[in-house]
C-alpha cells in the first residue's frame, strides 16, 4: 500500500506512519468489504485501502492521500466523521460499532459499521487515528433492515435521554416485530443481542456525560440507567477498561486548552 503521494511526507503524516504496523496496513488491502483509512493529527488521510477509494469520487489512492473528509464526502456526513475524529482525539478512547451512512457527492449511500482507534507516538502524543468501516451490504442485512435498525438505535438513544431504559419487549414494540425476529435483526446489523445493544448505548451516554459535563458520577449513573454508582462503575470498567472517574480525569487532562 503506497504512501508516497500527495503530502505523505508532511510532519504529521510522517509521525502517523511511524506509529502504524506495516503488516497490519498491508492486510487491509486484502479486505473486500471493509474500508480502512489512517488520518494524521491534522485530519488528513495518510493511508487508505482500495475499498475506501471505491467509496469516493477519486480513481486512486494518490488522489485521496492528503485530503480531508470534507474533500471526499457530502458535507453533512463529512462533518459527522470529523466530529467523531475529534471525540476520539479529545477522549483518547476508541469509537466502536457506529452505524452510519457513507456517501460521496453524487454517489449512492451505503450503510457501514465504523470503529476508530487513536494512535500515539513513542512519547504518548496523539498522532492520528485508524478507522475501519464494515460494509453491511456485504453481509445478509438488506437496506430495509439496516434502516429499521438505525431508527431503532435512535429511538433507544432518545429514551435514554429521557431517563428510560427500554426492555427487549419495548424494543420489539418499537421495531414492530416479535422478540425473536428482533434478536435476529439486531444481531445481523450490530453483531449484538438487543440487550447488549442497549447496554452499549447506556455506556456511550455515560461516556458522553463524563466527557462533556461536570455532572457528579452518581447522577451520570442514574442518567445512564444504573440503579447505583457501584453497579455503574463495575459495568463501565468492564466494557471500557477504565473506571468512570479515571475516564473523566483523563479526558479533562487531554482536552486541548484555549490558545
């Protein structure tokens, strides 16, 4: 996978390339249904696989390297991608299993499950991120199922914002199907059971509150649907590898200070 074109020699790109595992990068070109990219700290693409190129208007990697999301994708989606990148950078935490549309100007939209991981140099400084997006069209989920599950995810998030934790029966009603059918559809799209999906979204909500507010931990636990703070702490640590208090402390420490 060549990285010698269009700005790959910039200092930001050089730092990112030094943090990448060459064998891992080479393997990304063997994937037929997964977009792969690595962006430097300035938000520019430094490495992409051919599947990624195929989702843009460009013809080759040479035409993609050095550009930003806004140069390749429709503006409203590019803004979302860059907001995700900023969240990964400021929290220094991975983004996992984000269901989203990917579409370039004039192109057909496609549904993807995206995960992003931060990258650091030997001194621990942030140098960029790597991202993989699995094309759900390459699986056995049709467009109608994917769109229905996207709506369901939004409904779950809305309920959580109002302090409600939906049960599997509630989700089946929202999705308009039997619980067994719901389980198959959720697993087909997200690779999770309905209960696991709700739990992940609860933890995501807690992480957002920890990062963006000074709400006490007990209140964060309640807002994410946990009956007490110890239960919240155990679950959050199990799923993220970090306690809520250490997660919040590090996100504050790593947050950029105004110039």
